[in-house]
C-alpha cells in the first residue's frame, strides 16, 4: 500500500497537479481586480548578478484562462530548474462576455490588449522594484506568452519602443531583455509594424502557418492592421534587429501551447541572443509530415467566442 501511494504521488507530481509556486503575491488592484503573480525559484544559489526572469502571460482570447494551469505550471518548474526565476501573472480579461468579433470591433480588441499590456507593465514594475528580494537581474527580464498572452508580450514591447502612453507604467529607462511569442501578433493603427523610437528586444517567434485564430499573416483595413509573425519579421530583417522565427508548417493555433516542448530553446535564446548579445537573425521552417493538427488548432475567431461563451 505504501509503495502504491508513493507511486501515485510521483505520477501526480510529474503531471504538475501538486506543483505550486514558491511565492504568490498581489502586484496590483485594478477595477476591483486583485491581480496576483506566482514566482517559481531555482533551487540553486543565485549568481552575483541575479537570475534571469521569465514572465509568462497565459492565453485564452482575453476572455478566459488562468496563470496556474497545471500543464503550464509543470513547464514553469522545469524552466526554473534551468536557472530562471519564472513568473506567471494575472491580467484583466477585457473581452470577457463579448460574443462576437469583427473588423468593426477593432476598438474592443484594442481595449482588451491595452488592459493586458497595462497589467504586464505593472507586474514588470513590481518585479523590478523587488528584484533583490527575488534574486532577479533587473536587466534580464524576458516576457512571453501564448495566444492572447503572446499578443500582450509583443504589443508591450512594441508600445514601449514607440513611446505609447501606457509604457509610462514601467520604470524610467527600462527595457525588456527579450520577448518570446507563441502564436502572437501586433495591433497597429499606423500601418505596418514599425519600431519608431528605439530597437525592440531580441524576439523569438513561434507560429503555425495555417493559424486562423491569431493570424500568421495580417488582417488590415486602411491603416489599421493586426500583424502576425510573418509580417513582423520582415521589419526585424530589414533593420537588423536580432530575432529567431520557427515557422510551423501546416500547424494551426495549437502552437500557442508548445512552451513545454521548447524549454531548451528558451535557454538557448537566453544564452545567445539575450546574455550573449548575439545579433543573430535565424529563420527556420519546421515540418513534420506525420503530424495532424488538433481540431481547435485551425479554429476561427468566431469558433473561439462561440465556444467560450456557451
């Protein structure tokens, strides 16, 4: 019986069901929302300069999701053991209750993105101001996310380098050390994506070429556009900004959930692009003819909203 119990315990731990953060703290109160963040600490002594910090923003179409989804928590713990302070954050869900989306409702989407970016900025400021307590190197804060979380991370760095008013929530002179996007995009009201004020952080993109939920290409009307990885990368290429893109051929939106399978690549990105300061520009296409995309991977935005609001 004792052996059976410990076997069951080991299975639960491997699934991340009993995993928990080392710290859970409130970083802001906004619109009556008490926003929390979970901190996962490495088990080794910190270097003199502090650990790099990996901040993750969950997905869910800005209408649902949670920072402590068990599968993600398991990935957070594994990444922390690779030498990162990993932080998963809450943010306000600006599309909660919305039943449909379209080009004529771009303002609604922009509002939701703005709320999420503001909350990411506030969480960043909290971590920056508590860097010594969490043994974080304040100059090595990397932001990441999947789907809506990837949109938030990309938009946060985009607005920072275009002096958007929301970026005033960040400490003066602060810059993100890196961005990792799992199926993300950028919303622009000024035509194609441009980093007008300063150079963006080194960015690692993952995106399915058949993604119909968060576009791999672009959805545009006049000067307003929603630009996916395939339309952002040419700007990095043109101006010499460091980046790496993994184009997942024939994949849909399931790429938003592949963080657990890319942890070694996250470490490589940190070591070469962030800490190493390499100016690499890497463009890869990944193709597995035996892979069959899962059903929701090819979902359209209307499918997501119909499903989440049943």
